[in-house]
C-alpha cells in the first residue's frame, strides 16, 4: 500500500529499514557464500531482527556476486524460521509493474501517456472540481494528477481495523468514486502529491485499452517472460499462499490475512526476493521497454515536491563519501510488510530488504508504522560504493 503520505512513505520505508541504506546478501540461516554480498546481507538481516522485525529478508548483488539472507522468524506463533524464498506483499512496488505495462502499450502505439484520462475513461474522473479531460496518463504515473486519496482516511479502513473483516472487498471504481467525491488536492501538473487513486485509475486505463485485467496483462507481459513463478496479483483473496512471511503490526498482532482489493493496481501484488530482483534488474537494464519509453520511465516529474519521482520509480543516491552514486528506488509499506528495492543506474548492483512489520493504524495516525533500524546503511555502502 502507499498513500498520499508516501513520499513520506518512501521516507518511512527508508528510515524504517534504515535510511535508504544498502544491504547485500548472504544466508543468515546457512553457511556464508563467498564474496562481500553474502556477509553484508547476513549482517543487515540480523541487525533488522535485533532492531525489532520478527523476520527480515535481504538480497544483494554486485555484478555476478549475489546472495540472499534471511534472519528471524516468518511466524511468531509457530517459530517457523524466515527463509529467503518466502513470499511477502510488495505493496507499492506494484506500481512499477503497472507503469511498465502502460509504457509498453505506448510503445505499441495503443495509447499515449499524454492522452487524457477521459479519452479512455469518460465520466469516471468528474465532479467536485475533478476533471478527467485535464489529467493525463503521465500525470497519473508521476503522481501529479491532483486526485484525492481516500486511503488516507481512517474511516476507509474501518471494515478491517474496527470490524476485523479482513476479507472485506473494495472495488477499484468504488475507491475512485470515493476519491472524486472530494475536491482535488491541486490542479493537474501543478504539484507532486502521492495518491493511490492515481494508480487505480491507471489500472482502469489498462483495462480500457486492452480489454483485459491489469493482473492478466502483468502476467502475460512481465511475469511469464521473466519466469517470475512465485509472483502473483490477488484481487480479493486475503490470504498469502505458499511459503510466506507473516506480517505484524507494532503490537505483534498477525495481520497477514488482509484483503488486497482496496490496493489493486496501487499495491496488491505478492512476490519473493528473487522474483522482485529479477524484475527490477530487467526493468532498469532496459530489457522491458524500448529506449524512448525507458527515458520516460526515468524522467522525474517537473513539479514542486517530486524529489526525483518519475513513473513509479524514484531517482535517489547513495553517499559513498567521495561522492554520490545514483540509484533507482521503489518501495512498499502496507499491513504487515515493509520493503525497499534499490538498483544502480546500470542495473549491475541491487539491494532489496524486507521486514515483516507495518502498522496501518499507526500510519493512519501519522505515527511511525515500523521499527526504525540501522540495518541497511552499511550494506548499501558495501553494495553500491566499493
């Protein structure tokens, strides 16, 4: 999940897993592999557990030197250890899959990112000052559309957090209707403001253009070609199937079972370290998009507050002492799970870290939703600097 606060959310994820710091790989539960990636990953995973996450997964890669580490437990009730192949909810990392599909459709000549939303969804974004004829697909993807995000309202999550109906289903158009019942947060293109609504509308555009669900388009265009067999896009199923981390709030309550329906194309996907690393490597290596669309993906929004946010990916950097090394960042934070993925600009180096705590109730109160940890910083240096 990601919400209007998410640059804040990106910051929350970065701080929680420690300041967009790196990590490398190794197996905390197995004999260390050779190379710096293994030791750095193992150290980061173990530190994350010491800092309050029941379980932590880390993947790191420096060229051919790659490793994955797991520390702590996947399930506090059973004591089942965390394993590097465990599935987890990737939350807003989902958005980069959605942006990729829309860019592929543009490359095929089936739409333009400069098309208005109303071109594809007439009347859907309309009323209370909202005007889909003035919002472009590009503005949806770079978070400058100005659409209100109802998932910032505590009342939106009452079916889950108050009534404990973990399987409660929201439909995408229902959430979009709730958004346009509010005035926009600003004029289209005037400022950057993170909103899940933007990516729900983007998902509806994919449906309108292709006649297929976004889940099917992502599966056909990305998951199958890349061999991402352990990645899924549930629509209403609240369960995670197969070996997986359990997710927790800050009180230690298990919140693994949670309907992904409200998040849909804004953050419903489930994956593993290996699969997410495979996707990010392909994306930033230019294997999924033609050069023109790759440039669009990596062009930050020209709007106040964007801070490097492009089309579902953010330009960031690692401080290596002697200078800043550019990296691309995606992240996610939603009920029970916090994750961050960093990839070098040439896609030869990567760091992914996952922790199984995210307290939605605290987040809705503008409080820290996950433990603050120093786990990532040293690993980031090891992966991206030396």
